[in-house]
């Protein structure tokens, strides 16, 4: 059964909890759900994603709790809705009092190992402004031991690897890190300066396998966070030519009606990191370039597939398959040209719908069609290890569903997006004439409907995903939509009221 707030109450599970088991938690940045569960993925062979899917519970209706990267990972690693952790933008600090997956793993005697990044900005309370932590928003979440750091905007360890391999890098580094992704040659298909065996994906996998090989005789817990297929969309050979543009389904056309959000989105250039030299004019991209970029995106996913094979082969060769929980997820999705949009700063399904695979020893593979949420992952890992999520976590363990595909899941998924900045106006603030605190939106999805609530008096959006999974056709002008809007608006308010910061509300001192 489920609570009024949508959290799933614990049920008896046939999946054995394994306090002595291993955990491999893999995230991929900006990976759309339909690469694994839809038509987009049929344009590229992904044998090792398929290999993992064959032994996993496939949560085909999973949603991120926030966009973009920093807020999404804050929710992923705290199990909190963004309205509770309040790290609502890239660079917005996350208060240090919040428990994370890693701090809770330490309560279980685990050392959580990090390979990659978490995109967390430091809490400045009581710290000197000169602290170098405040030069980045790509810090690890509290509790992690970083064994291979890959902050995208200063990937110094990877830079050292490339130099050691003899690459002539543009200097100085890491200040000129974007040029690491500059194509060598003309055209979007040109490869970067590095070969496939030295890519960021290859390097990070190498680091993880080396570290885990030394720890394989004892239980270990690893969070492996890949940058790809996040832009810039440039791929080393052979992945740059692996997918033919003609084989890739074209993006969804523009929506059937206009909305102030859409006008604001296109009111100024954006997505400058889409590829090297891009001027940010998404509306001016030629159709053939759109298809090439979508093909490059899938080429980067194919590269991930190759390295996923290495991880799965290592687990099998070392006899750890049956004592390792594997969780594969994405922090958020990617519009990838759908309706003309690129990136993840959006209110629509392609930016929020994420893949989630969980392979548990003893679990029943197959699809789960109920709603899952990124905030459910941390409680699930803790539950499998015999722990318990703290009361403040908004997510709920998916362990019952790993054993029983019919186990109930959440009633709703909530995704939040902040469209403002504190130190300068964004294009959304300018175009919509909104102050910082009102340039935001909350998106509530149930099994069928999507309700987008904008702050600042903007009209809402309503989509019927049963007929319109890509959320193109806004139904708010239909008189019949009023009842759905009223129902979902009430559910959104109920959820906010039910799950408002629960860290201390379970205590009552001095009251009989």
C-alpha cells in the first residue's frame, strides 16, 4: 500500500538482504530512458545494456526529482525532493546537515568509494570565503572517499593521464579543459584529441577496475559516475561513425500550441556546450546536423556499453555476481532536439524520464511499469544492505518490487526546476519578467497525467502521457481538463505538505 504522499510502505521481500554484499551503483549523465526502453535505442546495438537488463528489474517509468545535474544528484544521493534539500541549481550549496547515501553507508560500517563526481556545492556556513571548495560545484557528497575524481570543469587526474600518454594538450590546464573535447578535423563527426582507449569513459573504468580488484576479497561499495553521453557531443573513433544518422529516429516536432515557457526558452542562445563552437542558436540547427548530433549521442552510449561489458565481465570472472547489487541509473534525461529543445533545463518528459535497472541476487527480472523515482535509489541500497533510510528521506525502498513485479510503487513522481540565478538574470527571468524566487516550476506525474505548475502566475501545462508520451499536446484549453488540473494541483499541495522537511518532526520533547 502507499501513503498519501506517495511513498511506498515496506512489504515483505523475497530478495535476501545482504549486509556482506557488494554494491555497484552506476550513473550516466544525461541518458534518456528511451535509449534503453524505447525507439531511440533501436538505432544502436547495446549488447551489454541488454545483458544487464536480462537480469534486472527494469523500472521503465522512473523520473528524476530535479534538473539539471547538481540538483538531480543532490536528490539522488540524499533521497530528498528538491524542496527539502534546496540545492536547487548548479552551484547552490547543499546544507551539511542532510544525510546522504554515503553518510548512511558509513553507519553500516561501509566505506563508500567514488569514481567520478557528485556535482555538490559546499555549505559555506562557518567557512572562510577563500576556501578553494568554493571555486567549484563539483565536490563529492558528504561521506564518499574519492578514488578517481572527474569534475568536468577541472578533470586534473584525467589530464595527467593524457599527458602521461603523450598527448599534446592545449595549455594551461585545467583552465582550457573545454579544448579537450575539441574535434581534430572538420565536421561534427571528427574525433577528439584522445583515442578511445584514453577517453574519460575508458579512464574512469580503468580506475574503478584497478581499485576494486584490490578490494575484491572483502565487501565493497562503489559509486561510478560517468560523464557521458553528456555534451559536448564528440566521440572517439570508432564511436564517432558507429551510428548512421539515417538510422536514428528524428526528433519530435514542435508542440501543437505555444506557451510562455517555450518563448522564454528560445528568447536567447543556450546549450553552448552542445558541440565545439556551437553558438547556442538551437532553432537554427540544420536538420542534417540534428540527426548527426543524435547519432553521436548514441555513439557515446555505445562506448559506455563497451565499458559496461568490462565491469560485468570482471564481476563474473571474480565470482562476485551473486553477491553484488548492481544499480544503473541516470541523473536526468536530455531533450536531444525534441520539439526543438536541447539539454535538460526543461519541464518536459525527455529531460526527466530516466532509465533505472536494478540487478539483485535472487531478484525477478522484467519490467516494472509503476512509478519509480530517483529518490528511491538511496533507500533501496540501504535496505538491501540491511540498513534503514533515515525518516527525512522522501524516497522509499524498491526492494519489494525487485522480488515481486506487482508490488505497489509510488502514486506520483515530482520533478522540480529552478530557472533563475541569484547574481544575474537568466533568459527566463528576463522574458517572463519574474524575480529570482518565482522563476521556477514543479511537475507532478501520476500513472497517466503530467501537470506542470509554474510559479509567478504563468499558466500551467497538462499532458495525457497515455496518448502523448513526449508531452507535446497541452490540454489546458480543453474544458474537460479543469478536473484533472484541480486534482493534480491538490495532489501536489498534499505531497508538499506531507513531505516538508521530516528530519526532526518525529520527535516531541516535553509533551505528554
